[in-house]
């Protein structure tokens, strides 16, 4: 059983925040989370967040949309009830393909976009009725926060680094007990 | 900052290359006019040679025009990120007067009956009883002739004037102090807003007048946008290649990786705009199947099939696959590699637009004529752009967004 100190390092700007993150990581301190009022580009590698896999999801959803729409159009327009629209060929899918391209494109984008948004919301558990998880509401307005969970020895080091890099406040928010994993 | 790297000096090798390209190209063009004959067709007078010269003139002129448009767009949108590469874009726009001179020369020679690129320029085309009489063209001859010439001269004057003024304001601003120079930026913002309006109309109408009137019987409302998207993407490729090349030579150290990434994105994105318009034009005509419209693609389908598929693959599938990921847009080798290939792809696109309406079924595939002619215009383009690039410092001094652009990163 390990007891860890919760530390909130509050900053007024994103530049010292990024600087502080880099120095904390260089000192071997794991950053639990960072809260910012707006997206800060290029923060992921500095904080040490692994590369997002959302892009892979988007690709899979896109392929799904492409395949489903192709299947749907083939079934409706060619297989089940061949339609003669403006005398266009309807004996196989290939010969009428220009007509199917726009729908294929739209279905691909539709599935990729909706799948991506839903995956993101579910992964972050931003479902209806979910409780807000930001520990300090000021991070939704004009403050930036580094959230740390550290043991006593590391806390001291982190405190120094945070203050040295221009943290406006370093708040101690009690302790958390972490069950060891066997 | 390394100040001696602020002024670009044209490397002797680059200058030499441009001269060699021009020399090789010029020899090919001369040979082209001598050897280009079709003995069994008495309407054919070195038509392919003329069509090639026209395609080369138009393609490189369009790159300069696309760069002009992009420069104006950055001002009108008050975008900051591209400020550090503004001088590179300006250098590309400076080919515009040269390119337009080539165009004007071809138009004048056409009016003097030297070539037959434009069927409506033929003598007696609207006179009943003449051997050249064409009832369809006669019905819309009011749009051609003197009216066409007035429009052509107006486009040229307007584009050169706007481009020249945009650049002049920026140069004037650099000569002043930081505070006094502020007014020049707002002048350029206003000027660009007008330029965008003028360009929106003239880019479409010039494409009808100069490109679509090669196939005088045919018409398409997508043509203006299609040609415009092609010129825009070619301009973005040119700017990307130039910026990466200059960075490799050690210039432009104030241009951040994110700026390079962003022009890579433009190259990627406008490739899709081009594909979208190309396909839309094709699909609507294919679907409606109206004889007077479909004739355009019939010629291409019968005699230019390989070229048609190459253009679609090179300009759509290739950049899509190669430039999709973030890393490839930040990789100099990838940007140059993909850029060079789709640059050639868009030249082939212009060839495909020009050739069927001029030489029709005489097409035999890409030959030394297309290549030699392309090299000549490429040589002139490289020479003009690099010379203009060396005339001014590579960085603007008094642009209000300069700081923002120099710190552009994400």
C-alpha cells in the first residue's frame, strides 16, 4: 500500500507550463494529467502521453463505411432490383461506378466522423449525466494546471521545479492511497 | 539570426541548370515545329507543336497566378502563419508578367492565322458561305472576336496590377520604421479583398475564354473551378518545393517546421479540391449523357485513355496515400518526392485539357515534344523566380504577423 500526495501546480500561461512539464519529466517525475482552458498544440510528447490511436480507429471506421455503402448500393441497384436510371448500365457494379462514388464518399466520411466522435466520447466517458472531472474549475477559465500524484520524496523535488518554472500556486490537495497491484 | 543568410544568392549550379533546360527546350521546340506534320490531314499545321507551346505557357503562368491568389488570400484572411514564406510566394508571382507575355504572343499569332488552337479565330467562321463557316460558332460569335480581346487584356492588366501593388506595398513598408509601416498592411488587406472578388470572376471567365474556347462547341460550368484548382495546387507544390530547397541550402532558418507542415497540408488538401472538381465535371456529363457535352469526354476516352487514368492516379491517389500521415508532411524527402511527381501530374492534366481540342485523334502518347517543351518553360520559370527571389531579403521586416509566424508551432 502506497500513499501519494496530490499536487496541483497552477500556471497563468501555457509557455511556462510546457517548460515545467519538460523539466519535471527530465527529473523522472510522471505527470498524471494536465488541464488547460484551450487545446495546446504539441503538448502530448512533452507531457509523455503516448501517441493517439484515434487515427487508426478513423481509418477502420472509414473502411467500414466504404464497404457497407458499397454492399448496400450493390444489393439495391444491381442485385435485388436493377434500376434503369437514364439508360445507365445496371448489369454489374463496375460499369456504373461513377454514379456510386459520391455515396461511397459520403458514407465513408459519415462513418469515420461519427465513429470517431463516439469513440472519443466513450473513451473519455463523456456520456449524458457524467460528472465533471476537473479538480480545479479555474482551468476552464484562464488557469493551466499540472496534476501530480507523487510520494513524499518526489513531491519535494516537484515542488521546487514547479516554483522555479513560474507556477503561480502549488496546492497540496491531500493524499490518495493506491492499492499495490499483484 | 544569421544575417548573411537573409539574402538569397542564386547558386551557380541552379543558374546553369536553368540555362541548360532552356537550351535543350529551345532546340526541342525548334525541332518540334520542323518535324510536326500530318501529311494526310490538310487542316494540320504543326498543331501539336503550337498546342504544346500553349500548354507550357499556360501552366507556368497559372502557377504564378495561383501564387498571387494565395498571397492575396493570406492578406484577406489576415492569416499570420505564412508571413515567413511571403517572399518566396512573391518571387513565384513575379513570373506572372513573363507568363502572360507568352500567352499574349500566342493569342496574337493565333489572330494572325499562324495556328489553329482557337477554331473561332479562323477567317470567315461566322460568314455564311465561307468554307470555314460554322453555324454553332456563328451563333455565339458576339462573345468572341473583339469582346474576347477586351476581356483578355482586362484580365492581364488586372492581375499584373494587383500583384505588383501587393508586392510594392510590402517592399515600401520594409523601407519605413515599424510604426509608420502599419498602414501598408491595411492597404494590402483592402487591396486583397478586392483582388479576391476580381479573381473569383476572372479566374472562371479566363478559363472559359482561354481553355474552354479551344473546344468551342462544348461548354461546362465546372471548367473555371477545375482550372483554378489545378493552378492553385501547382502553386502550392512550387512554393513547397522552393521552401524545402531553400531550407536545405541553409536559408529560411526562421521558417518553422510547422510552416513547412502547413504548406504540405495545402498541397494535400488542394489535390482533393482538384479531384473533386475533375470528378464532378466527369460524373455530371457522364450521367446526363447529352451529346453536345459528352463529346468532350468521348475524345478523351477513345484516344487519351492512358493519360486520363495517369492524371487521375498521380494527382489523386498518389498524394492521398503518400501525404496522409502527419510525419510525411514533415519529412523533406517526402514533400519533394511527392511534390515533383504531382507537379508533372498537373502538367499532364493541362496537356489533357489542351490536346484533344487541338490535335484530336492524332495523339500518340507523351513524346519528346511534350518533354522538351516542358523543359524550356521550366527553365524560364526557374530562372525568373530565382532571380526575383535574390532581389529582396528573404524575410519581410515590418509585417505585423511576423512574430506570430516565426513562432508558428504545434
